[in-house]
C-alpha cells in the first residue's frame, strides 16, 4: 500500500475510534468555555504553510478544543432546547459527509433526496395536512420560518392591490426570537399580541380589529406557536385557523421545538388545528433526535413555495431538464447548495421505526411531569405553572435573579449540570425563574433530584 494510503487508513481509524467512544458514552463531560486567547496559547498555530498534520491537529482537538464545548446531549443539560441525536443518526451523518451529495437537485442527489422525502412523508403525516402538502429540510427553524414568511409574502403580493405595500404579520410575545428576526430580514412589520401564555383566537381577533384600515390592508399572515421555546405552550391553533380562514390570512405554525410532540398520543390533541396551517416549521434537530443541523418547513401548497424560492440562472437550467425529473429541494426554501441533512433522520427512522420515536418523545413529556411532582414535594421550590410539553418553569423560593445566575455558573463550573434561568411575564413584570427542557430520554429521575437538591 502506498504510504499516503496507510496514513489515510490510520487517520480514518482514529476518527472512527473517537466517534465510537463518543457515541457509546451516555455521560459525556460537560465542557467549559475558554477565551480565544487561552485556546490559542494551548494549541498554537494550527494553520501553517506546510500544515501541522492530521495526527497533531486531531490531538489538539481531543486534548484541548473538544473540552471547551458543552455537549448538548448530556443528560443534565436541560437548558435552551437540548438535543439527543440517536447513534444511528450520528453514524449516518458521517455517511452523509463521506458520500459527497449535492442536495439541491434530484439530478445529482436522487438517492439522498429520496430518503429525505421518505422521512419527510412521516413528518407531514404527523401534521394531518391534506394530500399534496409537502416539505423540505432546512438548516434549522430560523431558515424554515424565513422560507415560510417569504412564501406567504410573495403569494400575498401576487395581488396587484398589495404590490408596493410593506407587509405586516401578527404573532404573540411567546413566539420565538427568530420570528422577529426573520420578519426583519423579510422587511415585514410585526405586531405582538401581549401574551406569553396561549394565544387564543379571540385575542387575535381583537388585535386584528384594532388595526387601522391601512394596517389591515398590509396584514398578510399570522404565526401561531406549536410549543413555545420558553414554556412549551401551544397556541389555540384551531381558533387561529378559523380567523385566518375568515380574514384570508396565511397561517404559519412554528413548531420548531414542539413538532416532535406531534408523534406523542398523550398531547397530540393540543395541536388540533395545525392541519389547517398553510405552513409549518419543525426542527428534527430538537425533538426528533437528529444531529445538527436539521430543520424542516412544510407547506400545504408547495407550489407557492416554488414560486417564491425557485432560483433562475443559465447554469441551473440543466437541473430542470427532462433528464433530471424529480424533486428539487432547493425550490422550496432559501438555500441553493445544501447538505442532504434529512438523510441521518431517514436512517435513524428506518433503523428504529416510528414507534421508538413516539416512546422517546413521550419520555421527555413524562420527565417534565415527574419533575413537576418532585418540585411540588420539595419545600424549597415551587412551580410557576404546570409543566407543558417537556418544559418546566419553577422558582426557588427567596432567590433573587443573581442567585439563579450564580447557581447556573457554579453547576457549569463543576461540570455537574447546565440549567439556565429564564424570565416569565406576570402582568407587567418579568420574573426570573429556573427552567428545565427535557429532550434526552437518558435523563433520569436521579438527575432531576440532584439538580433540585443543589438549589440550597
Ligand atoms: C429553536 C426554535 C426556533 C429556531 O430554530 P433554529 O433551529 O435554532 O434556527 C424557532 N422557533 C422555535 C419555536 C424554536 O424553539
């Protein structure tokens, strides 16, 4: 064997060994960030004219750099929306990379896109959207929300009455920050219904009635949330759908976090009305156990997305040629060149079956219920509200905001847990409280107890 080949094989074995170690460990160390200068001092120059060699670079990664990342799949990482990609999905993420597939057009990525579409059919079936509805995988919920908002706006502006008007959308303050950020990207104004709890149809109607005539003309879409990131709250999707139908507005449901719970029989009815949406965002990298990054946007009428997003270019025409008949994911969202990022999910679903997904999501919901009971029994803490989906908001009696911050940093420093404070709106004030978000089925009751016991 040629020398370079032996090196390549050895390096591949090293990488495989690292990967096997990492994915077979359910209790990775919670890493601690370091300042860039500190890291530079530890690893020195890594990009040089001659190269430092894979072996040395990989060693620096293992010894210093990896340790400053916080693995999101640690069972006591209950901050933000954590993740817990399946081993099958991680393995196929490697295969996805090794296969070098351009996932924009069927002509180049038929097999990969076929697999993505099989996985997508399952997600679409969970929503109950009518026949013809379909979606594509995106880099995440942010890109999915942007793709949906732009589709809605372009469709609205097809009407000559609205050409040249700046659009307006309505959502609630419980909506994810990306809705506001993406409205900015799309140059669309946003009106927030003042509730962090369930946005009901009646509140939406009131907000619409309060608009000036010109604002009403500019209003083209409503965003409901299918599981708020902060508290797991699902808006009154049925009520919102009825108003959107009556008022002729695009209805987008952001279920980036909560979408996984569409598979859970115990809470599925909370999402009733989602089947009347025009578009839906779901993040498989949150509660569908996919590695980063993998979001999804689904449309009731995908043709409208195609009208908005299909890119034109003389060098692109070939992909639309008769010889390349098939589904072109690039046509339905903002990105051209794309990883077939739904492929790891497909392999994991094919490996485990959808029942296992159902069980794993139900476990997250169950953990939130268990945590709720433990909080009720613990005299130091108190629920802010009943757990919703897999989110639990609770307060440590007598603590000020800085006590929560200090506690979070201490737990992190010790490598024990990552649980971060959040704010909950009560009347006109925001209270700092503690929050759990469960995703990882490997989290145990003992983990929850240890965390609550540390709040002394
Ligand atoms: C996380 C989240 C998003 C943003 O998704 P990214 O994948 O982080 O881009 C949008 N909406 C909701 C409700 C979310 O929870």
